[in-house]
C-alpha cells in the first residue's frame, strides 16, 4: 500500500527530491575545502620566560608552581614540562570529549591563580591553546644582505597588522626579522659621579609612568575627569628626573640614553643563499583554504609585493596543494563515475541504466546536507570516501530496477510490477543498508589523532549509502512506472549489451554449477574454508608501513649542534650542509632556518630549539630524485661528515606524526640520579651497531658560576638578589615592563655598561650599591664574588610532577628493524634490574606501541561491527544461523584483500586496514539479497534446492553488476600512484572480486548444509 501511494504521488516525491538536490548543491559550495582533515590536538601549552635563570631555577620557581595548579584541573590527563635555561614550557594534555573552551578557560584561570607566586623577574606566562592550527601560506622576502631587510621593517610590521585583522586569520609568525624594544643604556661612571644607582633609575621611571588614576570631580560647572601631567610616551623617557645632585635635578638623559633597538636575534633565514624574512599565516578552524588564500595573497601583494629592495617569494601555498589534490581526485572520481555508468549498461536497458546512474549524483547531493553538521569538510579523505561509495551507491538501484523489470517480464502491469518489484526487495535493501551503516559508523569512534584523521571516510560512506537507499526506493519505482504506465515494454532481448552472455551465464550457474554444489555441499564448504584460511598466512609475506610518505618534494633536515654553538656559527654550518645538497642532481631549491626552525610547515618545527639548532629544507624534482631517495642516500653521509651534530632527514608523512621506534623513559627523584642512569643505559645502547640514541636532558652546559662571599655581603648589606640584578644589568639587561610609544605597548629594558662587558665581565669595574656607615656608597663586584667555570643541566623534563629522562632510539637507514628491536629490547631488559635497585622506575614505548594500540582499538570496533551486522540480519530472517553465513562473506573478502596486497606487494597499512573494515559493509549486501530470494521461494512452496537454484538464476546478474561497479569505481585509485589510498583501493578491489566468486559457490553450499536442519519440514529436492 505504501509503495503504491508513493508512486501515485510521484510528482510530489520528485518535488521533495528537487528541493533536497538544490540544498545539496548549495551545501557543496559552502563546505570548506582543504588538503587533509582538520584535526584537533588535545593539548594546551603554558610558556613562561624567566630571563637569566638556570634550568634548575626555572624548574623550582616557575614550572613546579604552575604544575601544582594545572594538575588539579578536572579532565587533565597528563602534564609534562621542560624547564630550560630562561624558559619554562608546560604541556597540558586533556581527555577526548571534553568541552575544550571550558577546559582552556580553566587552564587560564589556574595560571592566573599561580602567577602571584612566580618570581617578580619572570615574565607573565602565555597560554597557547591553538596548537596545530593550519598555516594557510608562508612567504619569504629575500634581499641581497641583512641590512636591506632592516629597511623593510615598517612594511613587515604593517603587513603583520593587516593580516592579523583579516577575517579567518589567527596569527602571523615572522622569522628572520627580530622585534624591536626600547633599551635604556646607563653609564655607571655618570651614575657614580652623581651618587646615583640603578634602583634610583628604576624607581624614578615607575613613579613617573605608573601613576595612580585620579578619578572624577563634581563641581558647580559639571563633572571633570582628573588627570596629571605625567610622562606617558616611552620616547620621552630620557626626560625623567631620576634624582638630584648639588641641588640640580638629574635627568635620565644625563646618565644614559633611550634608544629603539632590535631584540636578540633568534632566527636567521635564507633562501638559495640569500638572506630572507619568513612570515607564515595561520587560520581559524573551519575555513575554506582557497578562499582565504586568495584573501591573504591580496593583502600580502598590496603591502610588500612591489618593494624595490626585496623580492617576494611564495614559499608554501596550501591552496595550490588543495587544488592539485582536488584536481587529481576529481579526475579519478569522474573516471570512476563514467566507468560505473558504462558497467550498468552491461546488464541493464538504456533507460534502466540511466535511472540507476542518477542514483550517483543524487545520493551525493542528499548526503551533503547532513554532512555539514558532522564537522566533516571536503578533503582528500572525504573524497576518497565518495569514490569508495561510488561503487556501492548503485547497488540498491540495480537491485530494485532489476527486480521491477523481472516482474514486468512475468506479465505484471506497470503499477503492479513497480509495487511488487520494490516490495520484494525493500526489506533486504534496508537490512543491507543498515549493515553498511553499522559497518562504518563505529569507525567514527576511533580515538586520538588517527581517529580524527580518518573520521571523514566512514561519515561520507554511511551518509551516501543511506541517501542511495532513499533514492532507490523512491526514484527508481516512480521512474519505471512513468516509463511503462501507457504500455509495459518488455524487450525480447536480454537487457544490456552483454545481456545474452549474462543470461547464458545465469542459466549455467543455476542449471549446472549449483546442482553440482548441491550434491557435495560439505566438500565445497570444507575445501573453500581451508583454502581461504590458508590465504591469511600471506599477510606474513606482505610488507608493512603504518603511514607512507606523502610523495611531496620537500625534505627537511633537522640539526642540533653542541650546546655552546652560537646562532651565527649554527647558520654557517647549516649553509655548509646546504651547499652539499645543492650539488645533488634534482635539487631545485634550498632554504635554511637557523634557530627555532621551520614555522610549522611540512614536517613541523623543532621540538627543542635554541641558538644551536636549525633546519634545512630541500625541494627536489620528483622526476629526477624523490624525497625518500634523497633521505636514504644522504642521511648516513651527513652524520659522518658532521659527527658532533644530531641530524635527521624526513619528509612529510601522510597521517599523524609518529614517535621514535623505541622510547625508554626513566623516572627518579634527583636529576643527578637520572643523569647517571642515562649515561649508563645510553652507553650500552650505543654499543649496538647502527643505533642512534638521543635524550631530552642533553649534555651539560658550560656555565660561569659566581660564588658568593656571604660574610663580605653581610657586612656591606648586600643581598644575592642585588648581585644577580647587577650582573644581569651588564649582560642581557633587566626588563622593566611595557610602555606606550604612542601606537602600541613596547618592551623596555635597562642595561649598564653593556659594551664594556660584552666579551667578559670586568668584576672590578662593576659597582654594587652597599649600605655602610662610612666609605663610598658602592663597591666593586669582585669584593663579593669569585668566578668559576662549572657545568649545569641544559633542561629538566618532568611528567606529572616527576623528573624524567627519555631515551629515543633510532636505527640507521638500511638496518634490519626486527633485529634492531631485538637488540634494543635485550639491552634494556638487562639494564632494568640495575635501575630497579637504584630506585628508578621506567617504561618502554615506541611507534609500534602506538600502532598496536590503534589495531587493538580497530579490532574491538570491528567486533562491534560484526555484532551489529549479525543483529540486524538475525532480526530480518528471525534466525541465528543465516547471519553467520552472511558474516562468512566478510571472512572471504578479507582473505581476498590479503591476496591482493601480497600479489602487488603493497604495504599493509593504516588505510589497508580501513579498507578491510570497509569490506564488511560492502560484501554483505549480495548475501542478504540472495538469502531473501531463497527464503521467498521456499515460502512459495519450492523445494529447498529449487529455491537455491532459482534465487541464483535471479540474483547472479545484479550480484555481478554490483561487484563490477564497486571494482571499477576504485580501479583508478588502485592503479594510481597515491601511496596513502592505493593500499585501501587494492584491498577493497581484490576483496570484492575474491568474495564475489567464492560467495556464489560457498554461500549456497553452507546454506544447503544448514537448510536440512532449518527447513526440515520442507521438501529438500523436487
């Protein structure tokens, strides 16, 4: 009744579909486009500069104070930190599923609560909750020398300001052009002549600039705002009165100068040997990359595109990468769609093929409507999901169309044939569609970065299949009724340009092959099961690669030199390496980022950076030498040429970043205890040939320590802080806050005699204020300190309040990784007994642990998938045995996927495993519809074997057509060169082909075995 009423109101149904299509088209143009899915990283960074402090002072006075507050926040999973010289970096990891805005607000509140307990000299902590934001573009401004880059400082600052105001932009990172600050340079001799000291200057500046607001006053004439005529602009700071001498006021200008100067250089950038300034633009989540790129390009070109002294170079362009990927995948999508349409004409009439083919675009447009509410945008993962869906979208339409035509051939009228043809299969279509949805939806629950990366694929597949079910049960019967309502046209020829051969194949299958299977079902069943099971062993002979390289032209060389290396020396040595790369055939461009490294491009920046670190980016012509070849060829050579440096070559990897092959973390109470344990274990690991062992404490830093004469200090009324302030004043200077320059707030610091003490401190000439009843008010610093050379720890890592040291162990290129892991495991196992005796706890992890956790989670979800499929099929057939036969088709399909990967020697990977899970939803459809026809035949009075034969005759055509459409849809990807999606496509294609062939033989065999018990009251044979 329902289907008849729907067909009678077909025009109204079509109107609804047209409205939905229009909404789908509009949604398509509104969905953001990007290269890879947007993934959120559940971390917040809390960073606190503490100028002049050692790593131990930073840990004691800053890191531990902040950690105590942060660890008490509800929902925080892990708090790790790194206390380095002058800087504290804390990483707060929080649980999945939390309200991120609320948690980030709690982090800010915790930091604010702890700030009052931090040292006065520590700068305010910054909370960075935008980790992992996508750079939309990066640009370089190159000049002939560094001086020419200084001339464009105003242009760069104006550009930075305009970009920051651009809608969708969250920030701009500038490297190679340090910010400026105001420096108050004092002359100690001029101060001494006027009997003044640094505290007098600091007090005078604060009392002049940081006055108390006066409020308002009400008078008979009205209300007046009260103000005091104090200095407010930092440019007027040299007019501050800092004291008096011989009855005359002393201005700051009398004892020093106030000048704008660049801050300490932290980055030196060059492109092909030419000095450069880098600026990288990051964007808000959910932005359309091409649209925003166009907006950013317009601003950049208008501000710095036509400067005379520099050249603007677009260094990295996300829009270009997005366009390239979309062009490639769109081409594969169109090829696949045409191939699917052509395949449908093999066994369908022209009009039937046209109707079925309409299911493809209509299903996608319908699926786009809810897609925007799931947080999925258009990226390479969602498009590959659409390509996979291509092959199964027409399945339901083929089944409905084929069955309606079968009813017409039996003599039904236009309305009766459309209604009966749809009613006979709607149950199995709904069941098989739900089975597909149940197969894919659990994949959206995958946790962590891997889950975020892949979530778009199952979402697109599930929504597309649901939409195709709606189209097949509405549009197909309505269209067939309209085409045949005046006269049912039944061709004497078999439909499709291979209709005749397909008909003969159907008769052979039903009249020859199935009777043979019916005679020996146990033989076919056992042989098939044993053969399929044996094929699973081929997985051991198939290569493994969790995520492949991204086939990009960039190779990033990350380098860490000895800690004493300054920035200029680091750049010089990086340029030596760069010169070696430029001599390689196929290298088209090189760039150097000395200091903090890349601005989150390609493989990302450096985990730990300083003056002794940097990165070289090499772009290659993939036709001459690809990134992997360059890495394999030059990693060992560079390490041999620069033995004192830590050198890693890597290229962009598809998917989330991986950890080291082996990580060994030790926890202890004291840092000296951990350093001793590190030295012991590291030495044993380095004895393994080819092992590269790194740690996160590093070698000690050469330190000049000033030992205090506390007796002399006490008699002179001098404190340790007075001495540390005085030393800081003559070295890097003491920050005194931010002040207004008429446009923005600017940092200001005070230095004394900086030039005289640049190379070494003249302790006899540095004067310290003293408190004595007689004698001069100052004394030489050498009176209170002795200078000695010591070593201090570079950085102190902690995890949840415990001090740690982590060893990261890597094999060199070409090593047998399994043998390497065995050697490392043996060494670590031997070391663990000694560590336990010393009271040190430890944990061993690595990239394989991350992969094992993923596959364990995937296996758990796969069990859930199988259970849901079992449940829905059991509900339809009211049987516990038939669902097991349906699930057996999944077993066959996965065996076929293994065969395909083995034959082509395609690595078993993350995406290959996703393809195998996808097969669970794809291959069950044919078995469900086949069993539905068999059960209908038995209910109509057929013998069991006859019902099996006739169901096979009726179903082999749509089974072959649906399998063929699924295969041809993915063939362009399977035959392509994309390293990420090729394993997925090969797995699905080979799985479908293998399972289709065996399903037509083994599933009837197993059904006949079960039918003797299931239909014991029915005639088994004619």
